[in-house]
């Protein structure tokens, strides 16, 4: 059943009678008439009969209920990249304020304990309900982790497709949580080769940088690859920070922020013919230094955040290293001349 059909089925069920009326055997709850169920979850649990009936409905996962937003936890796997400035969210808040919440969110009972829930999808609607100080309308279903992640990914793709970098980090986060490739493929409606490419890119892009850029919906794999390559060639470790802190950067759109960084790095990293850049990595695999060589000079640049104080340590040993270098040069010369 498609998501649309599943939602439609919730609104096409027959109405149930109120607590004071006799109920017909086998009659289903009409979840579309939510106004008739206008009490909150807390109020519904006040009476023993209502609490019992609600519990049965929650276990079936076939009703829309009202929940306290503070009782709902986020999914253990992030998919969307948070955006500091989101005009569309302000529009959503106004729409829900004026017209009510038209589409319920999906949650599951939280592994943390009774009375708590964990969201599968609908985080913006949940945030809007929190901003308005009102209950959030939700479907509650018993989902295992795999079902939760698949529902999360599918709903995003059905409603508003994830950008390339959001898919990349969603795939990476799923893998880091222990999900197998089959689950990741199902969650992203993709294939194994695409998933491999997503994860490869996500492992090369600093997560902090992605958080500052945002989802950049117009940037695909080729442009993110170009940005990653430019970052790995970058010599001035502080230049990126200066770009991020520049006036107007934060207020620009996500795609514009991406382009500002790519343009700044790509132009300045243009190298003269014959130059090359090599990397030195620590035993743990982190990039500790870059060696830039051209016709006139060789520059060694240490990453202080990765190997703090190592540059000073090497500088203090330059005399010793140079004497060792001269000694080896002499030995090589003596070998060559037969002395």
C-alpha cells in the first residue's frame, strides 16, 4: 500500500459512537472525524474504559491521536540537515495555526519507556506544534528499527526529496548505526552502487561544514566531489573559516552558500603547471600535513587541530634533521664514487 493510500484509508473508516452511546459490534473507528475525538491523549486516558480502548487502537496503529510534542523523541538517525533560516517553516506554522494540522506525523512507542514516542517522520510538523503550543496529531505504529528507517526515508522521498548531501549523510548515519546495505537501499529507494557513492562522499565532507552550508538542493554528486577535492587541496587552514564568517554568508540561501565556498576554494586552488600537493596522514588515518611542491619551493603545512604542537616539535629538530640529511647525502656520494 502506498503512503497516500495508507493515509487515505485512515480517513475513510466508519465513525465510532461516543462513550455514552451503545457501540455496534465490529464497527471501526472513523479516524477522519478527528474533531469528534477532540480530547487530548491525557484526557482520553482519564477513564479506564477509554484508556483500554485507546491502547487497543494504538497497538493496531489504525488511528490518529493527539500527543504532547514533549513526549516525542527524535529518530536515532538524522536525515535532514538543520537550516538556521527556514522561511518555509514559518509558512508551515502559519498554515497549521490557520487551518490546523492536515497530515499526521508517524511515531512509534519509544524504547525509552511507556508514555514516550519516537518520530519516524514529520519533524517539521512536530516543531510547528511545539511552536504553537498545541498537541500534534500522530499515527502510532509498532515499528522495529528497520521499519522505522525505511518509513523515514520513504516519506522524505515521497513528500520532498532529500538533496544529494542529505541522502549521503542519511546513508552514512544508517551504516554507522549498524544497518545493512539492504536496509539502506530500501530507505533511500536506491541501488547498492548509489548507496556506496553516497557514503563515500559523506565520509570525505566535514559534517560541521555541511551543517553551515545546509542541504544545497541544487548541488549534485559532481559538484560535491569538486568541493571535496578543493577542500583536500586547500593549504590555508583558516581561509575556510573566514569564508564561513564573512558578512552575508549566513543570510544567503543554502545553494548560494555552497557556491560561495566552492568558488572561493576552486579559484584560489588553481595550481600552476608542474605543481603538486601530497598529504601526510597520522597512523589513525587523519590528515596531519600537506606538502605543496612547485618549481620554486616546497611548503609543509601542519594541521594544528589534528597534530597540535607537532609543527613546533619538528621545527626544534630541523638542525638535527639537516645534519642527518647531510650525512646520508655524503654516504650516498661515497657509494657512488666508490670511496
